[in-house]
């Protein structure tokens, strides 16, 4: 397991979600999003994310990543809070 590779994949997927339009983010609700990714080093990972909207109109993406060896045990977790259309 390459933690730096896994972290790069996790933050890449979270950043992708942060670029969606507000209506697209709202449509996701609090549904769990799962994405399978292959790392450059050959590792297979699963990224799991949820999107929540705060009362102030900001969004929060909660993400975690694991591989088959750590299935259902998060290897890494990250939180990204942002306001659509504005760089933080």
C-alpha cells in the first residue's frame, strides 16, 4: 500500500467533486459515491465520498480510501469544505 499514492487519488477525486455546479452537488444529496481507481504504482483503490451542504450554503466532501487489504477500514480520510465557484 502506497499511502502517498492513495492520498493523491483521494484528493484528486474530492477536487473533481468540488468543481461541480451547485445544482449538481445538491442533486447528490448525502448519497455515497464510490469510485474504483488504479494507482500509477499498480495499486487498486476504492474511494468513497459523501457530499453535504451546510446551512451557510457551503459544501463539505467527506472522503476515504482503502484497498482490498484494508476493505471497510479506511486507509486515509479527508474533509474538504468549499463554496462553489470560489477558490478557498
